[in-house]
C-alpha cells in the first residue's frame, strides 16, 4: 500500500519510488533531528541546473550566453521553485521540526524550493538521469516552453548600454547628485547622461544602484522614442 | 583524415567527434569574429557541475551539504580547470583573435578553463550524457578520487566559528584597528577576540577580509594548542 506522500507524488508527478526512504528523506527539513534533505537538495539543484541549461540552450539557438544564464536563473530561482511546489501541494507533505511547523514552515518559499530540488535529486538516485529529467519536465510543465523574452530579463543599465553600443554611440555615465536622509533610510538621486546626447535623466531610489536603474530606464525610453521618429 | 585538433583530442581524452564542427567551435574564443564557444561553455559548465556533484555526493556519504559544495568548488574552479587544460595541452589548439594571440591568450587561465568546459558541452551535444561523463572523468583523472580533506577547504573564520560552536563558546568578533596607505594600496589591520577568552589576535592584509582571516587563523591555532594541554 502506498503512503500518503507516495500517492501524492504519483498523482502530482507520475513517479513511484523504488526506494521510498528517498522520498521521505527528500521531504525532511533540517529542523528535524537526524538525516535531512540537504544532501539530496545539493544533488537535485545540480541536476535541475543542467536540465534547464539544456532546455534554454536548445530553445534559443541564437541567444548569447548571457541571455541563456538569465533565462535559466528565472527558471531555477527560489520563487519559481516555491511556486511550482505550492501548485503541486508539496507543502502538506513536508516533514518539519515542531518549531518550523508552528511558524508556518510548510509555506516558506525556501523550504518548499529546497524540498522540490531534493525530490529531483532523490529521483535521480532512485532511477537515473532520464527519470529525473522527466520528473523535472512534468514539474515545470509549460514554464519550460513559455519563456519571457530574454531581453526583459536584462536590467535597464545593461539594456541602455547595449542599445548605445549597437548604434556605436558613447557609453552612459552616472553621477551621484544627492544623498538625503539618515543612515539606513537614505535616498539616492542620480543623473544619467550620454555623450553626444543633449538629454540628462534623473532617477532616485533607496540604493545608488536602484537610482541608476531608474535613470537608465528613463534615458532608454527617451532614446527609443526619438529613434522611431 | 583527422585534423590536428581531432588527433589531439583522441590522444588526450580518447574521444572522436561525430560532428567535428562542434570541436572547432568549442576551441574558438570570443576574440574571434563570428560564432564562439560561449554557448557551449554555458552547457558544459552545467554538465560539469552535475557530474562533479554526483562524484562528491557518492564519495562522501556522510558529509554535510556545505562540505559537498566546497569540494565541488575546488574541482570546478577556474584554476583547476586551467591546470587540467594545460596538462592536456589544450592551449595550442585554441582558436584566438589576433589580439589575444599576441598577448598570450593561449596560456590565460580563464580562456583555457572556458574552452575545456566548452568541450564537455560539445561532447554532450555530439554523443549524449554518458559520453560527456566519460570525457569529464578522463580529463579529471585522479583528481576525482583524491580529495583534499573537506575541513581544509573551509576558510579560517568559518573554521574558528565551528570550533567555538562545537565547544559552546561565544562567537568571535572582529574589529578594524587601523587602515594605512593610500587608496588602492591600503593595508588593513584587524583584531579578533572571543568572549571568555583572554587572548586577542591581530591580522593584516590588503583587504579587510584577508586581515580577518589571518586574525582568525592565529586565534584558532592558539585555541587548538591550549585545548590539547
């Protein structure tokens, strides 16, 4: 007879473990005394990186390496994995220490993401590479087909720079205009200018980087607009 | 007839490509106009991470995840890969732009490491996972069997903290004592103390982190010594 977790996994990902102890271990958080899923997560994380690398590599035959990296990151980041785990209903099968259980650990993103990776690692140990790949593909479903445009994953400063380079224009420069507010609550104001372009744009944010991103976004919007004309 | 690079690869790693263009591409640095090995490197890096993850996972059945990560890092870091590539004589088969060629690019660690990873990726595309695994195992040779003790891979601050925690002692604290020298040539001096321990140790270095590592190393040596007595 199947345990509750086995039945869940069969329904959710169409997989049955030969060695059910691997399933149990992959669901066991480190807040439980004794063995936990951290080693399996280590292995599963590496398999997942590899499988998603191949998917983005084949899906984007012309994309440069930087775009492939960004696409892969968007797939394997904790929030994506936690979303998948939550959709699958993994949370209620987690084995947590009493502290984690009381404070809602079965809903915590990092715990969900880690357990999902641990399951991938456990399937690999249980039945090999092809089985693990299939389980990963089932878990991700349409997420492996419908990518966001690689371009959108780039930050504004990078996009601005690439836009200018493609037109053999000068590089943007950012200057800190002002810092206001006390420590830990500072507000940065930054200007962005491009040699040969009259316009200067301004951005602000709680970090210098955020302020620069905003200034770059506005500069890019202005340039793209005047480019069309 | 085999090209020079094909003959080299057959001798060095006992592999013959079905599609020799993949070999050529994997040896082509981005300093050359047109296609280069960056996409193959992206894929090869992921395969290598996975294969080495499994090796350390199986070789150290009791090691915690942190030790596995450190062991894997020691295998896949650029300096290790460049060392392997140099041992194999990969450098003379690199296809470099003229600028890189003139400035000794065929000996540069990062270029050697990237090309080796690209070869792993190319073999995977050419003949699949098992073939890539075999080529990785041949390239690494004894390096996959003889690991440094996981303990040695931990940095001194981490080892000091673990040593103290194991004895339920207080945590170490680091204090910046002095910064001398002008920008870009600064020298940091840092002290390390542990509550309940009379001794204070000092370290110095060109970064604050290096100075802390030195102070931690000395503290650890003193504590370990007095522990034996």
